C-alpha cells in the first residue's frame, strides 16, 4: 500500500538546515555523507522536494556541470520539485516542476509512484503542507549529534500527540532514529465500517 513518508535528518535542536540553508553540518557527522541503507526509504518510487532543497543540491554537488551525480542519490526515480520559479535541471534527470497547493498536485505524484511509496525529502514546510492536506502517513527523523541554534525548522507545524504513534526508535551509527505513524484526523484507530452487500 502506497505510503507518503517525510524522512529526513535533523539536528538535536530541531533544524534540518542551518541559517544559510546548508547541510554541511550533516555531512560532517560520521555517516552523514553516506547514510546507512536503513536510513533511506526502501520502496520510494517518487521523491518530492521544495525549491530550497533542490537549489542547495544543485549548488552543493555542482549538478548542472556533473549531471551524473544526480543519479547517485535520486536514481531514475521521478522527482517532483515544488517551485513558483523557473529553475534549471541537470541533463537526463526526471524532474517535474510543480506549483500550487499539495492537494492539487497530489494525484499526479501518486500516479507517478504507482504502488510504491512517496518520499518527501524536504523541506519541513513542504512536509507540513502534506500534513495539512491529510496526505502524510509517516514521519521518520534521524537526529544527529549536532545543535545549530537556528535555521530551517524540522516541521513548522503544531501536531498534537494524538496524531502521532511511535513505530520505532533505534540507534543507527551516530544517529538516533525515530519513526512515527501519522494518524488520520479523528484518531484513525477504529476499524473501517464493514462492507454490506447490495
């Protein structure tokens, strides 16, 4: 069953990028530049990114000059980038620029993923928009042994404890990984109503 997952790394004080929108702090952590395979959503068929995340990746890895580097992380999976601006794309990359509310774009994203999962890579506000649309199924965070004191917040939304259910907590190298299931509005614990034959 298709699942929409916000899976990211965060500092201990809850930031996914520093004040300069950089992830260099993450790559300095042991294992941060080459994540353990268990930290990557195994069945993700589509990736989703905001424009800030996308532009940082373009610059950090010089992807326009070295488009082969795009496939090292994204593979051949379609990547939807939410942006209101025209942005460049690395040659050969399956990038689909979209804009507008998540709820309007979501059918296209789901169709591209087929039966596979959808990985919301970042940023936190984009993941929050998926949550607002009732389309976020899981939040997975790998907390690094770093504090940043400011930057881009992990998930700038108020989400009460009745909406999150802890699935797992584990140590993965230097990271503490927490995975939460997001409950649908109204709790989501009750069984679906029985199907009555016509």
